[in-house]
């Protein structure tokens, strides 16, 4: 494929790093104009980087107004939460998880509504722990399950615009620690050995799923698992 997003405007939330950065890069490679939103405002070369904390609705409103007509909105923001068991859960973690990944996503979509093209797509991000249960997955699991549900409700409410959710398995990003750190390498090695494909995902592999959700006009209300078989 080449230039399948030519002439389209794509707004990626969480585009400074990891999965969101890979989505922004792929959208640029496919010919889109890309607005890359994050707190740092860093985006891939060729994108329009905008520094916004998604909790700041006023700043979010201004950024979306500056985007012009939006063809595709992609939301990949998520806080780095660790995997606390219930007994070690501090009172800031649940609100942070839900605010960054669900509440701000819903508000971003609401504020984008006046700017969405008639056939716009929206792609949210959840994660396999919405349906893979275990100690330490309570916070991520519940917020991801909420995102799964929000995607399907919004697919009905916003039709004929399309709304989908990409659900990653473990992907090698800074979510697991800084590049080169021992902790990240150990997590990646442990998870890899247990997966059918014997490795974790790369951000670029996830980006392909977002591109599919953006460009296939018959896909809406879908939950797209890209997890190396992690849910089996
Ligand atoms: N990586 C995995 O294994 C995995 C697995 C399942 C699900 N997921 C989900 O996939 C999504 C992306 O994960 P990732 O691994 O790519 O994470 P990441 O590398 O930590 O990237 C997160 C992005 O969100 C931005 N961000 C964080 N808080 C923000 C805020 N308050 N306002 C604006 N931007 C904010 C960060 O940029 P700034 O720091 O510059 O703001 C960064 O661009 C998350 O929802 C995560 O839960 C990931």
C-alpha cells in the first residue's frame, strides 16, 4: 500500500512514543497530514507536533480547532501504571488510569465532533488484559474493559462514522521501562517465551491494525486483537 491516506487528516493522541508514534509514522508514510498530540509535543518528522495534556480540556479544544477537518482520530494515550496487586494499590492509580485512557478519550472525541468529517473513523486503544485475568491486572484490566465497551457504544451512537478498538498484547515500548533497561529486557523475555509466536509485538505491527481500522469502511464496533496469541 502507498498513499492510502493521501489528502486525509489524521490526529494521533499519544504520538510521541511507542504505538502512537508508529501510527503517526505509518500515516505519514501513507500520505496523510498528521497532528501528533502528547504532553511533550514531539512527533515524527513531517507531523505537526502539539503539546497538550489530555486532561486539559481547554488546550484540547484549541488543538482540535487547529486541526481543521479530521478524517481519522486515533487515541493511544495511556499512563505508565505498573501492575500493582490490590494490596499495594495506592489511591492515585485508579483515577489516573481511568482519566488518561477512558475519560480523556471520551472528551477528546466529544470535542472533536464538530471537526470530524462525515465518514470519519475513530480508533481507541485497550489491551489484552481486559479479557486475560491475573494478579496485578485489576487496574489495567478494568480500564481496558471499559474502553472496549465505550468503543462499541460509540460505534452505534456516532454512526455512520466508524469507531473501533485495537487491543494490543505485550508490545516492546517504554511502557515496560526505558530502552536498554534490565527490567524491560526481563519482562520482554518472560512474556516472549510464553507466547505462541515466541516474541512480543513491535509498535509498527500494531500500527498496521490502526491503518486497517482507518481505511476499511466496513469495519466498525470491532475489537481488533494484535497480541501474538496472548489470549489463547
Ligand atoms: N505496550 C504494551 O505492551 C501495551 C499493551 C497493551 C495495551 N497498551 C496500550 O497501548 C497504548 C499505548 O501504549 P505505549 O506502549 O505506546 O505507551 P507509551 O510508549 O508510554 O506512550 C504513551 C503515549 O501517551 C502520551 N501521554 C501519556 N500521558 C499523556 C497525557 N496526559 N496527555 C497527553 N499525552 C500523554 C505519551 O507522551 P508524553 O509522555 O510526551 O505525554 C506517549 O506519547 C496505551 O493505552 C497502553 O495502555 C500497550
